[in-house]
C-alpha cells in the first residue's frame, strides 16, 4: 500500500491525503475539508468493507492503520485506480466548492451536515487552548 500510495503522490495523482488512524474517516473528512476550504458529499455505503458494519458510527469513526482518504482529481482517477488495482479502494464521494461536509449513512439517510468553515474555527480554537 505505502509503495503504491507513494508512487501515486510522486506522479501527481493525489491532491491531498489523510490517514484514518486518529478519529477514523469522519475526522479525516472534516480535517481535510476545513484544511482545504472545501466541502464534500460522501456515502458510507461506498466505503470498501462497509457491508461488515451495521452502524454508521462504527464505520465513520473506526480507527485503524494503513487506511487513507485520498483526494484525487477527476482527470487522474483512472491512473490512480490502475496503481491501486491490487489494493482495496473505492470512490466514496466528491469534493465541492461549498464548504459543507455531507455524509449519507449505511441506510441511505443523511447523518452529517457540517459547515466546514465553522468546524475549522472550532477545531482551531480547541487546539489553541491546549497549547
């Protein structure tokens, strides 16, 4: 995985990448959104291995090593998928200019609608207070 991901980054196929080891997919989506000033719409049903989960929260906040969330430009998707062909992966959503994180759960209901800009401010204030 790391070799393929490293190759994808070097080839310019990855715009942004975040590991899922601290807070899982939910935290990675939020941090990438407010970090880049963008929003995204995501479906948990499209996450590889989603069928093993019965509850949205388990899938959304599952922390495990060697899982990554990658933002891949549409024009680079086919090349990225060729590099990852032997590694479980999937397109779970799309970024959008509107700074809103929307997540559709395993049962096709919207479970998260978050203003990325506001979330970034709250996150930043909490981090500053710890320092």
